[in-house]
């Protein structure tokens, strides 16, 4: 997917709709920019609030491995199943 956006005089950019949809970005979402060598990556910042309710249905008897697997699946679904 390729998308372009114009930078305003204040250094602001509107994230194209397709990219917002892919990243599940909504009003108020904090975006993180990561520089690695000569590339910059953009991703939504995950807070604890983003993980709220992911472990519903698990009682105190859930093992660490069960909790970890459920969290991984939920994060994968939110990321659209795409590669990082």
C-alpha cells in the first residue's frame, strides 16, 4: 500500500484514510515515529487502556501461557494480521 500526504507549514500531516483504517487509528490515538537507520516507521502507541477487556473470561486458574496466547491473538487481530 502506498499513500501520500502533504506537510503543512506547521509540520502537520493528515494520515490518509486507508492508512488510518489499517492502523486502527482514531481521533485521540497517539502515534509513534521510530527511526531505524535511514527508515522511519509509524505505528499507534499502545497504552494499557488498549488492552482492556482482552482477557475477559479468564479466571484465576488461567496459566501464564494461556493469558499470553490470548493477548497475542488479540494484538494480531487489532493489527489486521499484517506483518510488523
